């Protein structure tokens, strides 16, 4: 992919492929990419030919989480911080309420917000070389992007606490065993498998699928929205603490 756009949308028949496109940064989420990810769902809703969506990353990562430069701006600029926190809540809501099937093709590491995005998709196909990790708590901020709301219901509270508080990696085989992913495949087969799953979901009776997805996601949304609002407020407060600036600058090397 040669375009400099941070988020690409391409088509495979009626499937739209949304690709985080910062391969040289392991698709770390910049301010521009975060805004694009938040707004893409309304754009896709206006596409009358779309029947399913695949979310993936370019290069060798799904997403390495927040870009260090952007995190420093969040920590030092109240306007940037407000915008990031507001978008974070809207991104979670947009994904939970999006009516078409969404398949995550986790082609490499999915860290922080990357893990959250995968957790908000309907189904997940994961490369056997990939892993999840949520590093918010290790960085010194609340886990506000999504996994604190979604993982406990999937893997149980005790395991969720272990992985979210300690930030340990969850390799693909363990993610499958825990129920965080639907398929684990070789790296060269990940898009083929994701496309096949997206096509199957997209071929289901449209309104039956939408109503059933909404029924299932309401269980997540009714608990997740309040949780995410609190966690994002706590995350915003933590970013405003002076020691966070030095910690983030240390991340930049």
C-alpha cells in the first residue's frame, strides 16, 4: 500500500476492508488515525453495497496501541486530551452499534487500543504469530479503551484482571482457548479466512442478522458504556498528572 492515508478502505465484492495504515509505526494510533477510526463507521453505513467489514493492519502488526508522540500531546495539551477521550467513547459506541458484521483480521500484535478494537468486533481471526496485550496499567493510566468492559464477560473476571493489570501477552493459542478469537491461522491465510467468514456473515438474511447482533451486543453495551465512561474519565485524569509526561517521553527513547 503506497498511500499516506492513515486509514484505508478497499473493497472485495460487498466486503469493505478497513486497514490501519502506519506500517512503519506498527500501526500505532496517531491523532489522525484515531479520528478516522471513530468516523469510519458512519461512512460505511452510507455505503448501500456494503454487507460486511474486515478490520486489519498493514505490515506486520494489527496495532501497537497509542503512538508515543500523540500520547505526549494528550498528556500536555488539554484540548487534545479532551478530543481523544471524547473520541474513545464514541469509537466504542459506534462499533457496538454498527449493524453490519465486523471481522477483525489480527495479523500481528494487537496492543492497548489495538486489542480493544479487536474485542469490539463480532468475530476475530488471528495469526498464529500474533498476540494481545493491554499495557494501560503498566503505563500508569486506566484501561479505558474497551477491554476492561469486554474481556471479563468473555474470559472471566479473574483472568481479565490478570491480563489487564499485569499487561502480559496473550499468544494466539491462548487467546483461542480463552474465547477471545474464533480462528487461529497461519499468517499467509489470515485474510483468506477473514474474507470467508465475512462473506458468510454478510450473506445471512440482513434484518435477522442486524436484530440478532443488536440483541447480543446490548448485553455488552448496557454494562460497557458506564464502565468505559468511568475508565476514560480516569484515564484523562491520569494523563494530566505531571509524571506521565516524563514516562511517555521515555517511551519515545
